[in-house]
C-alpha cells in the first residue's frame, strides 16, 4: 500500500492514536493494511514502551514479518524484550535462512533459541548452520515446494493450497522423483495453463539450472544474474534436492561482496573478528601492515629521486613535472585495475587470453598517453620555450601511460591466476608501483637528453 506523504502521515497518526488509546481492534485494522516495509518504518519510529505494545497487539506470525525488516541490533532488542514463548513462535514463522542470518550475526544464545523452537524448524536451522560460510548451503532456505513427477496437475494444485503459504516462493515448483533427485521444474504459469489431468513429467522443463550445496555464494549470485532467475535449487553432490536460494538473498550477497571488494580495493583488509564494531585500535591494527608496505614503496620513490639528484640539480625545471608524471601513472593504473577486477568478477577475463586483455589496455593507455603528451607539449613549450624539455615530458607521458595501463591490468590478472583475490591489488598499491616506474622512465629519458637542455 503506497501513499502520498501527507496521507501517509495522517494514516500513521491514526495508528499512533489507536496505540495511545489501547485500541487493539482499530490498530490491527489499520496497521495490517500497511506494506511490511511501512510496518517496520512505523514500528522503528516508536518509543520502546510503544513497541512492546505493538508486539502485544500482533500475533507472533504477524510480527515475524516486521522482525525480518529490522537490522540485527534492533532484532536483538526485540528478542530481549519479548517473552520466550512469543520469540519461539515468531522464529518458527521466520524463513530458516533469515533465522540463520540472525543467529550468526547477533550475540544471542544460539542453543537457547534453537531449543525453544519447534523440533522440525530447529532441525532445519541447525542443518543450515552446519554448512560452510559463504556457500550456497549457508544462504539457502528449506521452505520450497517439491512435487513428484508422477503427480497430476490437480494433485499439485491441492498440495499448493495446503503448503503454499509456508513456502519462500511459489513461482517455481521443483519436480523430484521418489529418491528426491531433482528431475525438472514447473513454473506457476505452466501449472495454471495445464489441464487438471496432465502429468507433471509430461509438461515440466528438464533443463534446470542449479547450484551445488558447497558452491561459493558469489558463483550462485552470478548464475542467478546470468539466467535472470527468482530462485535457484540447491543440490547435494548426488543431485538430491536440499533447498533454494532466492533472489532477495542474492541481493544481500552482492551488497556484501561489493562492500568487501571496496574495503580491499582501498587497502583496508578486514579481520575475522566476531565483534560488530571496529575500535580505533583494531582499525589501526588492520591498516598498519598495508601502510607499512606503502611506506617502504614510498621510500623507493624517494630513492629514485635521490638517485637522479644530479639530473635535477642540473635542470631544476624537471621537478615541476614530477607531480604530473606520478599523478597520471597512478590514475591510469587505478582505472585499468578497476576495469580488470570488474571483468574478472564478470568472468570476462577467463574466457580470453591474458595477452588480449593486456593488449586492449595497452592500446587504451597509448591513446590516453598521446593525447596527454600533446597537451603537455603545448603547455611546456609555452611556459619554458624549451624544445628538449617538451620532448622529454611528452615522451615520458606516453611511455608512463602505456606502462601504467599494463601494470594495472597484469597484476590483478596474475593474482587471479594464483587464486588470490584480485581486489587485493588495491588502488594505493598500484599507484605507488606506477609512481616508481614512472619516475624511473622520466629521469632516464631526462638524463639521456641532459646535454640538450
């Protein structure tokens, strides 16, 4: 249900009034018409005592839908404030994968919560908890609809009415044989258009895209993205149906992986601590190794400048172009790194030879270098009226641009070949490496042409 903001505010006020008047009937009539997201928004805006009252007005099943929209901290507060019986019943109605997410991210007593839940729900959650982190098994849900390949459409419709409300999604019905092997899939559309007497195996699709129970969640996300699926079945190694991964869970995976890649791209490798908040001491501990590496590389940069000190003393004006050379080297290298890491994550690099990828970035770097060299040639000639200086700066810019593009491309590809996360080839690391190479190229050219300056 959507509103204009004015209507929404008025509607919320009516709900607030019902809460203040302890009017359970009016509250339920208004509140349960809201979308789950709006229910959470209203709940989140209340004082703790009013939140407690909302929980009393709603059944555990109704409140479970609000609970799933909360962040972990808010969920913990709710669990602590409600009775054990209410919490247990609420968790029985929450999708298994969402229960697992809460148990693994919160400080709540896992065993105590699992012991309070129904035995069957508890067994399913324990099974999901047993799978390795970041695998298909750890993010799948057990709430799916499986039908037998020998059933008639009429029998399937009866089954769907009985258990459909408990399933995570009913858009796909997974067809299994008597040994629970996945043999096909039936879409809701095919089901509705079929005749009641049709047999499932006669109309099902046998070309089923699936994931292995131990497959990495990033690979599962890529499959769902490639095939534009709402859900994907998860199979054991003997092709038995184990669960499904839905697209809403994949969105969370994509956000999580993107955040991790961004952190690593910035050269801030997170630790594996279970603490949710990063203290200043831990942050310093995480970042110090990278900063030390960059410091050592920075000393090499200073060493390069010191090595060519005689060249600088002879022609001081060369120093004016050092920031431009270093800046261009770092920027082009970082851009090449970003493009390459994206291609690797999209599986584009693995499908073509490494040399072809390097060649493409080399051509791109050459074009950029020539354009920048022409601009810099004009600037240097206008400011210093020195043809030799113009040649040095322009030639250096072309070579540095080419070299930076190649370095920014090859390092993440090599990392990937050795099964190292290419995002670790971070921007600061590539920038510093290219700074060193750029200065060496610049000063070598300048030194060789020193007698023309």
